[in-house]
């Protein structure tokens, strides 16, 4: 048996060295690629626009632009966190820009002290809103909301033990979250990825809902999450337009959302 020529041997070694990691990558990402196709096809079936967010360096990150059955436009994004959060690593977020206004609602996990632009637990000192407004009208709005809001239990014990729903006193004609909606937020379908927690709030940028997930979402997760978000929008009081011009942070966030 004749030995292989040096050139053929080098080519075989190179092909093996290149093909092995590529083959492993294809094998290990097969499920994620199947999930991505499922989400893309599900979005297309509803007439929504799906885009991968490859610039993040995360093959599972995506953005969908769509609208509810009543015609409300929304922007949904999915992205990994930095890995510093316990029990969850993916953020599924939907924004309804046309529902923006002064902060008047927040759904927070109990014990939560941070929520991006949503109200935090500590009550800030007087006079700080005007200083914060120069940087972000959304942050200033939520600071004012934290002073006057009060809790409205849903009446669903499991939900009320895990979450607090804050709203303005004059919006007490109907609770922002009723027992039926609270049950839906706690009891996700078996084929969906149940979230670590769900958050919602309104600020001048829009009405925003966020699910913190332990893994990348599948289509069942995306569809159920959007259904919950739409149900929350149906219970919102009319928006009060923000009287504070957008600050630097608001304009930056707006550009990122449009990109």
C-alpha cells in the first residue's frame, strides 16, 4: 500500500481540523436553529417582521415588529443578559410605543429593587425629579409615580404572594390585574418556557412588559408572552401625555429601539 503524498496528507489533516469543529457546531446548535426557524415561521404566519440581532454576537437574539389584533404596534426583542442574574439568563421584552405617557402602572416581583426605567422600591427625596428629568423624562416620571402609587392586589393568592401591582389611586375603578389575568401570568403552558418573573410598567417611552427566562424562548413562549402583554394593555387606563421633553437617555433609547 503506497503512502499518501505529503500534500494529500496535509490536506486531509486540514480538512479534519476544519470539519470537526464545524460538525460539532452544527450538531450542538441543531435545536437552537430549529427553534429559530419555528419563531421566524410563526412570526411570518401573523404578518410580523422577524430579524436576527447578529450584531449582539448571540445567534438566538432576535427582534420582531408586529401589532395586536386591535392594531397596536409593538416591538419585541429577545437577548441574553450579562450572566450576573440568578435563575434567569434571557430577557424577553415587548414595547408598545403608542401607549407611552406618565407612569401610572407597574407590576413588580416582590423583593425587586430595580427595573430599568420602572419604579424602584425606595421613595426618593423631594425635588429630585426636576434634576433627573434633564437626563431622562422616563426616569423622572417613575420617580414621581413611586411617591403616590399604592398596591392593588389581584385577588389570585399565588400571584399576590409573588408580585405587587402598583397604580395611581384614581385608577381604582378596576384592578390593573384581575384574578383571571393573574392566573394566566402564573400558569404558563407546558410547551412554553416558564419565566423566572414577569414585569410591566408604563413610562413616556411606552408600555413595556418583560419576561425573565432561564433559557432562550421557543415559539410557544413568544406567543403566550405576547398574549399576556396584549391582555395587560386592554386593562390600562388612558395615558396621560408626558409634559417633560425627552432627555438624553430617552433619545438614546429611542434610537436603539428604531435600529
